[in-house]
C-alpha cells in the first residue's frame, strides 16, 4: 500500500483574458503522503486558490499530471470529478458556505444527498459529528443563529460526513476571532492526529505552525 | 428523491418570497385567462348545442332540404322533386323514428285591418313532436284536418301576442284572401336564424300544398333518428335512397341537401369559435410572456444563489442533480400555479355568469388543461436557468470574500 495520497507533476494553469494569457501556475510539483498536515502559504495572487481548486478537483489543470490515490485525475469528466469530490474530499471554506435555510444537521448531511439515500445511520453519524465538535445543542439551528466559530465547526462536520481521504481548508480561520480560530485549529490538529490528511491554505503563520510541513507559493511556483 | 432534498427545494423556493410571489403571480394570471377563455368558449358552444337540441334541431335529427347545392345562393338543380312518397320511403328505413315533412313560404296574412307578410309552414301533426314543441292554447291540427285540407291555422307565440294574445283562438284571419280559423297558439320557443319560429304561422301540410302554394312537392323533411344511430351512416343511406328515387345516377348532382346537426352547430359556432380561438391565442401569448418572466426570475435567482449552487457542486452534486433540482422547483411551481389559476378561473367564470347569460362550466378537463400548460411553460422556461445553474464554477467558493 502506497503511502502517497496525491502527486502533482508539472501542473500548469493558464487563463485567457482577451488576448492576454496569464499563467497562474507555472509547473507545480507536490507530493502529499497519507496523514500529512500541509500548509500552503504565500502572497495574494500567488496562485494558492487556483492550486487548491486543482487539488480539490474543482478545476482541471491546463497541463501536467495529477495522481490522486494512484489514479490520474487531471483528465476525468465533470461527473467523475463530482463523484470523487463527494467520496474522497472534504472542504472547509473561509466563508463557511452553509446553506442559510437548512439546519446544522441538514447542512452536514448535504453531501450525502448526491450519493444516494440518506438512512437513519447517516443521521446518527451527522449528530455524532456535531456532538463531537461541541454542537450537540445546536443541531436544529440555522446558520444565522450560530456564531462564526460554530458555523465553521458545522462546515467541518459537513466535510467529514463522507469519511474523506483528504480535507482541504481554505483560510478556515480567516473570518474568525482568535478564540474561535484556536478552537477550529485544535479540531483540525486533532483530526490530523487521528490520521486524516489535511491541506490548509492560509496567510496566518500562527495557523501554519500547526502543520508538519509548510510550502510557500509565489508567482505560480513553490519557493520552498 | 429523498425527503430532505424535497425539503431543501421547497425552502430554497421560499427563501426568496418576493421572487416566488412574482413567478406565481405571472403564471396564475395567464393561466386564469387561458382557463376562463377556454371554458367560456366551451360554455358558449354547449349553450348553442343545447339551444339546437331543445329548439330547432336535435342531436339525432337530419334535415333533408329540396334543391341541391347552391351557387351564389341560387339552386342549380330542380327543387320540386321532393315529395310525400320520398317521406314514406324514408319512414320505412329501420333507423328512422319519425319524419316530419314541411313546405312553406311567405304569405300575405291579415287580421282586422292589419296586413303582414308572414312565413307560413305547412306541416303534419307530428311536427310538434318532431320539434319538441307544445301548444299553449287551443289545439294543433290533427289527421282529420290534414285529410280534409281544412282551413285552420296555428299561430306562433309572437304573432299571437302582436295581434291580441290568447284570445285569438276561435277568431278568423285571412291568408292570401281566404279566411282561416285560428285553432291554437304555440308555446314560446326561441330560435336562431332567419324567420324565428315564434313569428311563423302553421297550417296543415295538405292545406298549404293545395290551397295556398298549389304545389305537390315539399320544401324539406325533418327526420328524427333512433338514439345512437350513426348520423353519417343514416345520411349516406338516405342520400342513396333519394338519389335512386329521384333517378339521379353517375355524376348527376343531388337535387336535395342533407343537413346534419354538426353542420348546424358548425354554422352557429363558426363565429364564436373564431373569436375564442383568437382569445386563446392571446392567452397563450400571455402564457409565453409569463414563461419569459419565469425564466428571467429563475435566472436571477440562480445568480443570487450561485454560492449555494457552487457549494452543492463542490460537495459532489453532478450537473444532472442541479438541473433536476431546478426542474423540480419548476414542477412544483407549475402544479401550485396551475391549481391556483384553475381555481381563480372558476371564480371568475362564476362572476361572469352573474353578469352574462353564459353559464360556468365546471370540468376536470380545464383543470388538466391548466396543469398541462402550466407544466409545459415552467419546464420549457426553466431549462435555461437550470442549465445555467449546472454550469456554475465551484471554484468561486475559494475566491470568495
């Protein structure tokens, strides 16, 4: 059993705006092992979000190879990518992105809607996750009734509902106060200790310190 | 389709109540118009049918008229070939319940010092039964009157009213200079077309033929068929019989015309049909406009909810999930609006029935019509927003804020 979860080889991404072609990623090479906690840092405009989109299978690279669990995924169809995202990857966003009209529990169950039937076991699992993240008494509240930290914990529970192989977090503490930030990072650290591979994009060096490896992306290339 | 997904769709719809309100409003209005116009057209048609059934004609009736097809209003064939022997032959056909021959024309009628040109019909006693009509006062003529060419006359209601009402029974009136005894007055019976029935006078067929018009032939025969007779078949059989009897072979044109209930209805409903078709087209255009409104509002809604849609895609929703999601929203809207439009149109028709002689026509047919058009509109016009939603790039989630 290979220890490598994902492997990026010479990943390039270009965008065209009118006649001008922008090269956002200029040849990224990256290997992430199972159980790793990687932080990607770097200045704005350095290509962090684009890279995260590609790693998270939300976007395809213009060129290069991307092996996810030893499978070439850079050329998969939209539907195949959707299936992989659904089963293998959990997302945590800076702006939480919870559905405003759904309760905490329903938000957590959202990814399962696209997998098939939701049974009682799934509901127990969602409740268990919320319980574990300290939201036992909030499962039927809507996002607007929760604090920022609580909303981010709901989002983490949502990311975990499908038992992903990889958790991607994009500035997960960007919208939070320091107390909530610490709580959220504690949760992520704990999840990593239990074996979950985590890739986090952040500006915050305090946050990045929690990772066991830091990569810095600048002008479309890793500089260290 | 899980319960949660349904709940999710419903709540998303309800999350922008103003949008939802306008979508429903646009649909309901145009569907109400469509339903009302359709149902009123049907109602008008039914009323004409009812009138025809009650008054002049009947569902199971045929009319044979002397003289063939007309060119510019002129008969091109002989018109004096239809005779009583034809009636007897027709009566022998198995599907004929009764037949009522008639002749008629305009005659000079005078009573006291007043003179008038009136339409006079020469008919047999069976005429009343064949036309579902009754005598109001006095009596109709009988076989005896027919046999003896008696100079007796029965007046239509409006004629009697004009000249002195019910007291006219027993009076003498002059027809073409000869005295006739008024023996009865007919019930009022509205009718469509020229020479309203209530403005006619009636004498025995033989009296009309021998004393007034001096002719042997008939103007026409009204034939009542047994119920459930195929009108088309009856028409064909009678045509064949008459052609044989009139010795018309090969390409010789008919010297008679057979009028079926459909032809009568068609003549009377042609105008109202044109009008309702026109109104229906307008209603359909309004439905298309509301479809465009739906498309517009749904597209706006999709743009507004881009974040939520992107999230769904990010967590694994495939394009088909997103498309189905919005199509299903459209389906829900269609069903609700369809039902509302139908209910409103029933209310509207009830109101109209208070103000006009049209009667509201309750039918599940219009309900289906409403639902069908609602569904078609919603589905067609939500295709674009649904596909737009499915194309949303989930990458916007990361660029966010």
